[in-house]
């Protein structure tokens, strides 16, 4: 049966299966969802087992379990390791969602739900591509699946899991769908990912909340001081001021920057879609460079004092922030984590105390575009979208990709099919239905290319 | 009957009555407590009626009702207007309280509850002083009570109420117990109050929360920008940078600063009680000057982005802060409110939008120490504490005191009996039982002085 016919014929079952994953609120960052992590892993294992893998199992780690499955076609065939994650980001603020994030609906040609794209929707395309190849008996290689449950919190347990299971995970290449394209009209493959360092900061002033009239002016206010510390971390050029921060940053060649400048990019549309009047970033770099090849500093959260209705006059005892930096090739997240910690501790005034904890991180990754696996992926996109995809460096982080390279010694091809409008990590995450099926088409074609190459 | 005997004899009833006010959670800043405001006003009216006032009533305003009561002894006698407020501050964070804030308990010689001091405890001392003077038939003047329900949110309705009811509120002096003393060993009377300006700030970046990896570096982050704006509002000398902010600030004379420097103040004990290593404030001024005669800038609250468990990577759409300035004589809170608003709007980068709303304010107040009402209060403290009280300028704000002077043309004497350790506006607010009774003693003696003066 032709793939398009197969997908049409099985569409409602495929959605039912995908939705059975999405309805499980597997939010790894929130401990109240601990039990949902195992439920989601088990459901993945069932679905992989049903599509005809030789083995499938839920394997324990130090944290959330990993789902592993394998289909062997024989020795002497290449082995593809498919990686995905079943955990999702928190859904707050809930009031901004138009529908329940864990009750997927199809509306206006899109699936709306937390995980519709990142990464339940995207990783499930691989399961359905393999299902088709197995049904048609045209799978040209060995296939392994690894689906983890801690990607959104830094894949903390996966490095040990990879080290312990090197043989099990042995492969020639890793395929991951967890990135996005420039647009549906401009298909692209992510060839670079930024790294990440993430800190939680606690600033303590007086030992209890004080009356700001009685003490204000004489006692350091932890919110004022936290704002001053944060403000000092970037300069007028939007460069990060932490000493030695840029020491290891990859200097991208003039040629590569030239080629980046050829990527179609409509700044006016970009601004309009975000409803901002002006873009802002590091002086001397374009928007695509700022999000692709340069490190950044973003405060992901801040809180302290009174945030209720009305005007409470208080000089609070505590203020908190969650800080993050995106990192680029050669920057090590552990080193950067400590640089920031020591810098903040050294500049904090004696009138307060500060506690800076690196709580999350990963290194960056670059995929060469001249390896056969990349070429096969390129052919897949060309078949599905009618255009050769552009290789682009993107700003997001999938810390485990760098870990795979380090521990397993294997390159990853990032066959992502998301769009920026899919609102991953935001309210109203969604995934266009036609992209879901085009993605499966591209993945099936990836395997067709392997069959041709192997003949 | 001697006062001390009377108080001993009636102690448990007096506490029962006070606690019947405290158990009503009359938090004016939180709209869910709207019904509690009226309940609390009615309970005050009952208690005033029971102690033998000629009239007592709950009077409507544009906001929360005002309790008014009057006892006339005759024409030709002076009239004292007693002001208090029945509203209290929010109690959050609740988890820091050792007992329920609205279930008063007496423990270790203190009453523990929200409002135990500010201002249910302090204002109720006046009711009990008048009760005694009426029972003993020695009240030497006309007395009026006005107890309002919006003090903690800026007494927004009271100015109109005063203007509408000028005749009703006519008095020779106003007595207020809503301030604190230097310590129980160093009784003091507040002769100056700072004013207040309070703003809510909303900074908007992109129209929705974004993935900080995909957009970070190219799109302004509203938390980063809010921190920069806040940090820029004070300089290295801890002076406020808003243009023209200091234009109207009263220059306190060398003589008054000299006399302030005579006030006993143990900086080491002050630091130890707050558990801070270093005090911090405007260069060139002492701690008492910083909290008494100089304006300040404090962030009372800040929030934005993700504040939950773990590491959510988000470039948020919004960030918020509650800003406040304490003001000093001659600074007008409306003018300062607009200066800050225009300044923030003018310095905000075009990459974000900012909305700055002045939401609360009041002007400062100074009480002369050579008027007979101050002298009578001084004699009251001397009798109760065995020492002449020091006149001191304090940092808190009671906006309505400036309004009384402006609208009614009457000076206020601030007979406050609080302590800094009473934790008003904070978790575990408390009021020492012995201070409660010493306060009643001082107030009764105030009236004794009036009787002597009038003879």
C-alpha cells in the first residue's frame, strides 16, 4: 500500500494512539506528576510493542524511566537509534490556554495540547513510520527506540544510562525530531543546537518581611539588590558581563556567517508575529545569528515580596530568580555554571546574602552536512515538502544530543518538523495535522534512501 | 476605682472584646474580604455603643464604611477626635505564621495576631481609656471616634468623607495610636511621618511566552528589562535618579539633625535583630535620618515568568513590579507619582511596552512639640513609662494624617505604643500585653492633663 493511502486509512487510530500519550500529564519539572511519568513510559512501551518491535521495555534510571525498543533485520545492516522524550513542560499559566492542555483537540487543522509538538507529537511520527515500513516489510536497517522522561529538566539521568547501556544503544546514527523548521514553505534541518546553563538565585535581606516605612532606606531590599545584580549581567551592547564568559565561544567563520545571511528571514513578519515594535540583541549580529550562534542571558522567572491585589508596603526578606544562558559550541555548561555563580557571589553587596545554584545544563552540538545520514534526511524533506531543506543553526537546547556524541560517539540528525508558531513551552501548544503526516513521509523516505545506498 | 485596679478587674472582658475585632479578617487590599469590612465596622460600632457614647453609627463612604461615635460633655469644652482603622494588611505568606493570624492567642506576654498592634490593638486602647473615664465620670472633654477601613490601602475614601462631614468631625486635636516607640525603655512620640507613593508596573515583551532557546537573544525579555529599569532608579549613593525627585525635599536644619543624633540607637543590636551583616542607605545620612527625614525607593513586590519547581526555560511575555517611595515634608505624592511614571515611560526601551500606574499615596506630616496637646501626651507617657518620651521623626506613612490637616485644619498627636518587634505588616504580628495596658494608662493621663489645664 502507498504510504499516503496507509496514513489516510489509519488516521483516526493513529490520532487515538497519539492522544493516549498526550492525555497523561507527564510534566517532569513538577513532582506531583511523578506517577504520570511511569504511566506515560508504560503507554509508550505498549504502543511500540504493538507496532511490531522485537523487544520493548520500560527501564529504570536514577530518575524517570526510559522506554527502550528494538527491531533487528540482521547483522551487517546499519542501526538507527531513534530518540524522543515523553516528558513535557509545565502548562502554567493555565488561564491563557483556549482548551485543556491535556485534552487534545483537532481544530483549524491543528492538534492543540501540551506535547502535541514537543515531543510526543514529533517522536510519535517515527513510531508510525516504522509501523508502515514493518507492515510493508521494507525496513532496510535495524532500529532502536529510546524515549526518556527528563528532557525538559536536563536529561539528568540519561548520561549514566548511556554509559551503563553502551552496547544496547550502539548505533550508526541517532534520529531526533524535537526541533523546528524556518517555516512550512522553507523546510530546514537544524544542524546546530545551543547549550544551556540554568541557575536558581535566592537573595536574602533582613530575616523577616519588614515595614517599608519603618525600615525602608536603611536596610537593603533584596528585590532592589536582585534587580541591580541581574541588570549588571549584561551591558549596553547586550553582551554578558560575567568575566571569562566568552573565552571559549566558537568564532563562526565569515563564510558560515555569509551563508547564514542567505537564509530567508522576514524581520517585519517576525516582529509582527511577536507584536513587538523593535527587536533587541547583541550589537553586531543579525537576528538569526543572535538566536543561532551567539550565547544569551534570559531571566526565566523572578519573584519576591507582595504580588497580590492592591498596595502592600513591605520590605521583603527574600527575592528569587531563575536565570538561564544559551551556550554555543566549545562553551562548557559546568564551567559557565560556576563562572556565573562565583561572579554573582563576588559582586553581591555585603548588605544581603546570595545563594546561586546551577540546576540544569547541557552543551551545544553541531551536525556535519556531508555525512550520508544527513543526505538521507535531506532527501526525505525534499520528498515531503517538494524543496531541499536549508541547514540552519538553531537556538534551542537538547542537552542529551551532546551527551550522545560524548558517551556513545554517534552523530545525531535532527529531523525536526515543528514551527515557531507551534508555541512549544507556551500556552496553546499545537501541531499542524498536515505537518504530522509530511513528517512521517520524510522519515519513511529517509529509510528508502538507506535501502538504495545499501544495495 | 484606680485605673490599674479597673483594668485588672476587667482584663478578660477587654481581651474578649478586642479579639472579637481581630477574628474578623478585614484585609482591605483583598476584595474577597469585602464583606468582612462591614462586619468589622459593625462590631466596632457595637463596642463603642456599649462603652457609653451618646451616638455611634456605621457611615457609608465611596469605599469601606467609617465608624463614627460621639460623647459630648458640654459646650465650651475642648473636643478630641480619636482616629483609628479597622482594616489590616494581607497575611501572606501564611506558612511563616506560628499561629493562625485571625485566631488571636496570648503567649509569652504578647497578643499574636494580624491587627494585634496595627491598628485594632492600638486603637482599642482609646476605647477602653474612654470607658474608664466615663465609668468614673471624669471625662473632661468632648470625644469623637472615627474608625476607618481603608488605611492600609491609602484611605482613598476618607478625604471626601472628611470634606462632606467637616462639621461632624470638628475637633481641637486628633489623637492617633498607630505608630511605634524606639523601645519600651526609650518611650518616644512620633512627630513626623513620611509620605508614600506606590506604583504598579507592567512590562510587556512579546505577545506570548516564548521558548528562550528559539527566541532568546533576539527578543527583549521583559524581566531583564524590568530589572534594568528598576536598577537604574537608584545610583551608587543610593539616591533616587528620577529627575526632579528631590526638588521639594525638606532640608532638615543642622540643629534638628544634631538633636536626632542624640537619640540612643544601637546599630549592632539593630543589625542583629534583622540578621544583616551591613546596613545600607543614602550616603551621608545616619540610619535614623535614612528612615526619618529622607525619601526612599523600595520594590515591594516583583513577579514574572516561571517560579515553580525546577528549570522551565521560558522567555516570558510579561513582568510586573510594585514600587514604592517614602516621601518627606513638602514632597507631594501626586507629583512624585507622575514624575516616576513619566521617567519610567521615557527611559523604557522601544523593544518593550511599559504601563506605570500610581495606585496609592499620601503626603508627609510634622507635629510641633510646643502645642498643649503634645505636652499632655508627653505627660501621659511620662506617667506610664516613668520617663519623658523623645520626639522622633519616623519613617512610616499614615496618609490620612496629612489629609486631616489639609481638610479639617487640625493637628494630630501620634500617641503610638508599638514596637519594631511587633512585626506589623509581617508574619507573626504581636503586641505586648503590658504595653497595651501602659498605653491605656498614658491615654487616661492625657485626659487628666486636659482636666488640669481647663481648670
